[in-house]
C-alpha cells in the first residue's frame, strides 16, 4: 500500500519516518497525478498559508478535493488540519484557500505565536482503545490551531482545557459568543469524521506511533490482509518495529 505525504513544505519528512517505522512505504506527493496512485494521504504541519500558495502553484487543489471526496483516508496535522477544515478563522486578511471536507471551524494560531508553543499530555481514550498503550499521548503544539466548532458527524478524539478569558481574548467578538457558549472550557484538538482525521498537534515529532497506526487502519476495510498487518498485537505482524534504529522522531 502506498501512503502519500504532501511534501510541499513542513514536517513531511518526519511523517515519512514514522511510516517507515511501521514498515509502510511513504510517497512524497508534489504533483496532482501522484494522488492517483496512493491510497491514503497525510498533510503535514508547517505553514498553511505557504502550503496553500504552493498547492495552488502546483494546481493541487482540485485533485486534493477529489481525493477527500472519494472517501480515501486523509490526515491533517496542525497546518494540515487547517487545510482540511471547512472554515478557518484567525486568518490573514483575504483568507487562504482550503481543501475542506472536515465539518469544523478551526482557529489558526489559537495558542499564540512560536514562543507560546508547548507540550502537554492529552487524554486519548479512543486512541488507546484501538491501539493499546497509555490513555494519554504527548501533544506537541507548535503555533497550533484549535477547533472551536465541530459538526454532528465529527467524533472528538481529544480536547484541551483553556480558560474562558483565553478563549475570549483569542477569538473575535463575532465568533466569541458562540465558541465560548459551546466550549465548556475546552477546545477540540483531535477529530475524526469518516475518512478524515485531524490533529492540531504533531504526533510525528514524538516516538508514539499510535496515531500513524490508527490512521493506517482507516483504509478501506476490504483490504483485510493489510489490516492484519497493522495489528500491533498480532505476533506475526508485518510491522518491523525495532528493525530501524531511530533517526527520527525528534523527541524520545
Ligand atoms: N500556525 C500554522 C498555520 O497556520 C500551523 C503551525 C503548524 O503546522 N505547526 O498554518
């Protein structure tokens, strides 16, 4: 199975490394035609405005939208999440082009600028239920967005508590009332809607490969053989964990 990683800008290399650690070949995607030969796509973190300009330059948007609407698994991390959202707020004047598909409103740079980047433990029961291991994961937030509003078909996989005054200070007046009323003191930082997975943080920068494993299992259930391969508890698993000494991730 070929899994593509959009390789225009940002942390695509780290995603490629995480896939390698799971014994899966990643394909760096830069052209629309490459999307035809992959079964799933990861859109990395980086800078969504830059990525959008490059995607536009390479005429990737129509093919990316087709890929999402065909029901193929797509995972956006951080800037990639912004890319997949139906609506982004906190944008520069004039906005930016999005792929869309994920019924969410995502606020860019919700947690602040580079120096407000942080790491935290996130409670992720649904990830642990499927992938095993701890019911928390390390969330690396780098100029990260937050999801302020999610539609009825969106499953929340992780959220993060924020003080209400923080919410008020970040979102604009018009958005504030609704967002604050709905938030219950939390913002959403990981979601799934059918074939779309979105995380506001960067699992590819940690040694925890469970998000990548979770994503790979989102491929069509018809591919039984591959799914067996992805069962970490299966002794005959075709993962090659431990085969490589780690080059990445950055954080151990
Ligand atoms: N702040 C970036 C953006 O809006 C996202 C940061 C990231 O991907 N780590 O595009």
